[in-house]
C-alpha cells in the first residue's frame, strides 16, 4: 500500500498541470476532480491503516542521494493519517468558497501536494523540500489575488517563514555533521540520550524551535499571520488556517520534542509561558478587532495555543502520569483536526458576507437574522464550535487538553482558561453585532445561502456535530500513536 502515499502526493501536481491547460471556465471543476481522486486515496489509506499499530505503516524507502544521507522515506502513523484526512477535507471546501482562475486553482493544488509530502515524509531532506514548497504558492496566492494590503502581507509572510526555515535548515545541517543521518526515527532514538553535546545543542534547538514557532505561529512570532489572513482571498485563508498552520504543530511533535526531550524540560517553563501568552494575548487582540477576518485570524492563534499548551505540559513536566499525558496529547490531536475544520468554516462565512455586502467590519452589519436566517444559523454553529460548546467538536479537544494539563501544570492551565472566557465574549459580541438589532442599510438586499452554498457547508457542519457527540471514530485513528508518544515524551 506504499504506492498510495506516492499517488497522494503526485495526483495534485498532475491536477495542477491539467488545470493549467484546461479551458478557463473549467479550471475549478478540474481542480475539484483532482481533489476527488486524492480524497479517495486518503480514504484508502484510512481503510488499510491498522489503528492498533503505533509505528509507521505503508512505508516506502528508497535511496535518493546517499552522499548526504537523503532518502525517499515515507510512511504514516495516526497523526500523519489525521492530517492527510484534514487536508483532503479542507482543500475542496476552500475551492468551493469562491470562483477563481486557472492560476489560483493550480497553486492550490501545488500547495496540497506539498502538505501531503510534509505529513508523510520521514527524512529531513524531502520533508524540508515539501515544507519550503508550500511557501511559494502561499506567497503567490496572497500577492496576486489578495486584498488591498496584499503586498505588505505577502512580503511579511515570505520573510518570516523563510528566515525561520533557514534557521531550521542550519540546525539540521549541524545535526547531520555530528550524527550523520537525516532520518527522523534514528534521530529520535539518539535524542533520548542527548542528540548533541555542549552549546551546539542549544543552537540547534533554537534554530528548529524558531522555524516551527513561526509556522504555528507561537507568540511572539505571530505578527505575520493577521496581515496574511486578512489580505488573502477567502479560499487561501481557509487553507492557511486549516492546514498550513498545522505544519508547525506537526513539526513540534515529529521533530523538536523527540529530538530534544532533555532541553525541553530545561526551558519548559518558558515554553509554557509562550503558549499561555499565545492564548491570552491573541484572544484579547481578537476582542479589539473590528475587522471580522482579523478577528478570526487572532482566534486561530489562540486555538493553536491550546495545542502548544498540551504539548509543552507533557514534554516539560518532570513526572508525567500516563493517563494525563495521553489525555493531553489526545486533546492536541483532536484540536488539530477541530481547529482546521472550524477555522476554515469561519473564514468561509466571513467570505460569504464580504461577497454579499462588499465589507466585513463588525459595524457594517446588523439585523442579518431578518434577511439571512440560514446563513446566521450555520455561522452560529461554527462560532459555537470554536468557543467550545459541549456537543460540538471544539469542546472535546479543549476538554482533553485541560484535563491533562491541569494535572501536569495547574498554574499555567488556570491562566490559560481565561482564554476560553475571552473567546466566548468575542463571539457573543460578534453574533450580537451581526445577527441582532435593526437591519443595517448595507444588508437590506443580502441574499440567504444558495443551494450550492448549503450543500458546501453541510458536510463540515455535520462533521462538527459528529465529532462532538461521538469522537471515537476519530480518536481510534491515533490512540496507539498517542500512547507511544506519551511513552517517548514521558
């Protein structure tokens, strides 16, 4: 079944080539057709995946450039499969969000292929190539199809992520010169007893941390994100928040924590402080926003901060009870999926409002429930999911994170809970401004959801309820991976 991973990576690239030569009016249809095939491959991976096996499955390993230790080494575990499925869900959702030309659709498919590569590669060289490959379409999508501030936003996005990547590359080169391998599993086994010695270990740690912290993003490396999400077109914003930000969290789990477990414990209190700062400051910044896109962008930082809190709580604690560690890590994995679904849905609804009214400020709307009851109802579900209402997907992940984190780092977790309160205030204020009160003049002729838009958002909304009510069908995917990771980090 290893060929399924190769097919998953190359199908979007092939789709991008077809989109480039397809008639202009059929570009999105061809892109969606490519997404259908990649989704089938992802479902086949899920069908052949054994959830009771903690290690890599469907492994393909071939020598590529032996002189530098580069191998075409691919495989999936529970976390990789979860992110492959998330990517296969978010991209068709994003392509349906708006009509764009061939270039936009082709770049989206190239980004999709790069994400599949990042989530399945097990050797640093191909992993880094795919990691950087996602930067180019992201930059172009913002630069060419973005809003009024697209030039500045695209430049910040490129510079922040590129400089972080350079720092990470230099760190891995240093590791290779000492250890002679780029293989993730081999490096993780060496990390248990100290990957590097002396001051060079802190330089390598800092470089990898910087590259991943920018991608998450983690406070204070987050300032590029609101500008990029605000300027990007709706479909690109959905992909940036739904999948691209997960590369950073995935990198922490796959690279930094297993390679530097001892160093993480030394600076654990500082890392937990950064995670809590991401949660609190981002939620306060969201409260201060009047632009809906910037508000959702800051809340995206806030929700990813919960993931980092759970990870650092497990990896930085000196004594880690297995049950609490598994609860926190299960919550992190679920939050990765839930945030990808919910944040993409929120950007979708903000995009719909902007398409209908030509604006997206909180003060530009009012009384929408009178004109668009369906849009308000579906958007309310996404908002309630994001703030963690029981019965929806957001609650399960956050509950598990705090269940584990409170037992491990009670003080940091207690402060982080304030982020939940502030997030609820932000969404309640937004719902009141958008849906209630007298009908605004700018919303007087706003149409409700069309039939196509209803069918577009229905699967995602049903998935929010399904995960919130019966999350077992998702947690089964990664239970064995979580158990193994808890042992490694403990």
